[in-house]
């Protein structure tokens, strides 16, 4: 059910908000899958799960077809990890601005 929900939500986001939003929706779905695997003590099997692979493939297909690079959320995570806090703040503000638009 999580697979189908993620897939449907990503395709809806692709239609409503565009390819970057679809990629981010798949990332959120993959994070939920990872949490589920961790809860049941099967972290090592996450990468081997066929549905996870299909979501990753869908994400990469969207990236390639629509020429989507790193999403703002991915760039933000990278900036925080590398302690580039000014860049992180700018990315955070841009994400907030995009979410506010009608």
C-alpha cells in the first residue's frame, strides 16, 4: 500500500506542482519505507526490496525526462551537512517561498 500511495502521490505532484515536487514526494515515500524497514529490524533488506527499486527507478526517470537536478530539499541537506549555513538559510527561504505560492 505504501508503494502505491507514494507512486500515486508522486504522479499527482508531477501534474500539479511539477517534476521537482514529484521527485521530492518519492524521496518522502522512500524515507517512509526506510523507517518501516528499521522498525521491523530489516534495515539491510531495504536496498533489495523490489518496490523500493521501482520507486528509485521512477524518481530517476522523472529526473532524466524533465532534466531535474538536485532538489532544493536535497541541496539544503547537503548545505547543512557541509556546514554552509548561509546557503542553507537561502535554500530554506526559497522552499518556503515556493510552498506559499498559490
